[in-house]
C-alpha cells in the first residue's frame, strides 16, 4: 500500500466514522477544497516577501494545518471520484513538460501561450 493509499484510508475512515459521506457530493467537496485553499491564502495576503519570512517563523503550524485541509479534500475527492492521484500527477507533469519545455520556460514565469 502506498503512502497516498494509506492517507486516503485514514481520511475516509475519519469521514465514515462520523457518517459525513451523505454530505459529500462532488460540487460541495470542490467548494470545500476552494474554501480551504482560500484560508491558506489568507496567511499570505498583503504581506511582502520580507514580512512572509518573519510571519512563517511564528505561523508555520497554522499554514501547515491549512495546507493539510486542502490535501485532505484532494484525497477525499480523488477517492470518491475513483481517480488515481499518482497516475494523474505523472500524466499532468508529462503534459506540462510539453507545454513548458525547458528551453522556452526556464527562469520565466510566462504562460505557455505567451512563448515565442
């Protein structure tokens, strides 16, 4: 069993022990994922780079918790939609490699559609 499978099992057991699956449909889970990602973003909003360094020294645990919430929703959604995350990530990296070849993208933040 992979680490991902182990985490999915843990998350689904937590949910099922509380009988929450009845509330989990793809739309509401996607909304919850977005809400948790927004809570993560709140930690970074309005802070300059130097402020972030200081902030993260004292708030790393809170940021970690929000990131974990995002990951929990990703795991739950992937489980319920029967999506193999490991396979999906590998396929997506291959697609991104085609869109963002090293020669055109290295050291640049441009979107692939803006490459010349």
